[in-house]
């Protein structure tokens, strides 16, 4: 009787947790409700943990679970407290990696410690090992590149895509052999080889990452870790893991699709590892564009006059804003212009920054009104009526070569129509190319003026100058 009540309580707890996860995901779809979504997700995870504790299947492992929770929870808390907003993409990559590693190790350990295993559970375990390992090693490479601990641009070798596909095929074949063999030393050895081989596949698949493909890669890794979690849930017969993993995998898959569409790339093209491998790296300030037209620099005082006496200003944030931590200054400048009767809007490109929604997170942190944030599809037609487009650290997502230069590596990628504004002011530290490693034709546009310097300091100078204008 007690076991029946216990199982009923566990099932009910998992059901409530699953419903909570679904509502949390819905809340996370908009910046205005994202905080509530995080709270709901934490509540749901707390309920799932309670259900797991009550489950009789782990009654002998309470101490180990508590120790693991203290280590993991403490590490996560310290990381979340200390990480800067500019490091959020790295943190997301690290969390994706930890999720993938957990899935792979849990699946591997589950198989090695079972005396009997069903075919369905064995399939889930083999796939969990493959997907979890690829997600982990791929996330590690993404983290190292984002943290600039290794070469940011493409790292390739001959027949890399073919090698990746062959490696994945071999892993699947070994997995089928494991299913046929069932149990024993041979199956265990093959599963360990699948684990090690999948780590190599994930590393090789993400090494070619380069340019503005980073948000797409993060979305793929997020989806993979979610799918792996769902598979682990099937092998462990844990409904909460199945629901949570499915939600993460599905949402990550949709995010991958939308990010790829924003890059004008097919999902298949992204999935096979063609992450900007053909981008051309240009020397800062060099190239045929620079020879045809020199750049035009400006001062904070001159730029402030253009801003202060405009009717409409569109602010375009980019990764340079994140690096300089200039989001609060940008919000103050926007409020100052509004007080002068200027219509101020913020143009958000889907892949601006280093992860999906990066600019939304930064501006929300600075309390920029959500109604002032406009996605690319909504704002692009308005650049033609803008007196000034103020570009703060954005590069590749404003490059008009994506529309009119077939030889450009980013040709066909939808970009913000900044070049259609009456006047363009670009805040930039130097003429160094963006993450794609190519020159931005916008900087040589006769309507463009460049204000060189740290974005945060430049914004502060603009604020002071606008006040005196």
C-alpha cells in the first residue's frame, strides 16, 4: 500500500512539473515575461527533484545525490553570480556541454550496471551516449572559441565533412552491434568506444565554426542536449526527464531553424558542419573597398547635434555594445533623446551578438522598454525614414554586401537596412573586421561617420554633448 501511494505521489509530482515546464517555456518566449518563466522552471525542477527523492528506486543513494546537488548547485550559483553579460554565450555553451556529458555518462553507466535490458531501453542508451557526447565536446569547442582560448575562425582539414559523416556512421553501426550482442564485455567495450568516438565527432563538427554562425551552433547544441535528456528519460523510465528533454529539444530545433533562416542558410548546411569555413579574412582597413573610398570619422559633439535635432533615430546594438557594457548608457541616451521629442527605436537582428536573444537580454537588463525593441522584419522598412541610424558595435549584421555583393561570404544573409537611413553614425573601437572576418561596406558609405573609441565612453561623451546641444 505504501509503495502504491509513493508511486502515485511521484507520478503526480512529475505531471505537475511537466505542466510547469510547458508554461515556463511559454513565458520564456518574450523578454517581458522571461523572468517569470525562469521562476516557473525552477519550481518545476524543484518538484521533479522532490519526486526523484521520494522514488524508492534511489532510496539507497540519498547521500550521493545530496553531495552532487551541493557541488552542482553551488557551482551554478557562483557562475551565475559572477559571469558578466558579455560572457553569457560562453555560459550557455558550458551548460549545454554539462547537460550533454551528464546524458552520456548516465546512459553509459546505466548500461554497464544493468543485468537485463530491453531493446527499447538499449536503443535509447546508445543514442543517448552518441548525442550526449557530441553535444559535450562540441560545446567545449564553442566555449573555447567564445572565450577566445583558441582560434575563433574555422579550423578545417581535408575531407572534414566526409570524415564526420563516416565517423557518425561507424558509431551507429557499433551501436547496432551492441543491440545485437546485448550484454557482456564486448557490448560494454563497444559502448565505451562509441562514447570516445562521439567525443571526436563533436569536436571535429564544431571546429569549422566561424563568422556569424555562432548563434546557430548554440541553438543546435541546445537542441541536442535536450534530445539526449529525453532519451535518458526513456532509458531510466523517468517521465519528468522525457518531458523536459523533449521541450528543450523541440524548442532548440525551432530556434535552429529560425537562426538558420536569419542567416539564409539551410539547416542541413549548418548540421553538416559548414560553419563559415569559406569566409575570407581581410586585413583591417585594407581591401578594394578602402581603396575606392576612405572612411569619414566624426566627434561626439558633431554626432550629438545630428541625434539631438532628429525626428527619428534607430539604434542598432551589436556585440561591441556587450563587450563595452554600454547597454545602460545606450538606454540613458535613448531616454535623453525621447525627452527632446525624438522617436527612438532599437533594431534587433536575430543573430546579433554571440547567442540567440543576446541583444534582447542586454537591453532588458538596462530596462529598455520592451515596446521599443523591434525585430529585423518589423524595423527594416523604417530605416529609410530615419534621420540617424546609430550603430553601437554591430558589424556583420549591418553589412550591405550581404545584399549586393555576390562574392561576399555572407551574401544572401538578411541584414538590417542601416545604409538606407539619412545619416549613419557608427561607434567602433577600430577598423578590425567583425566575427565573420570581412570588411563592412557600410563603413565606407558617404553617409556614414565613425566615432572611434570604447563604446561605453563614446556613449558617455554623446550623452554629455546631447545635453549641451
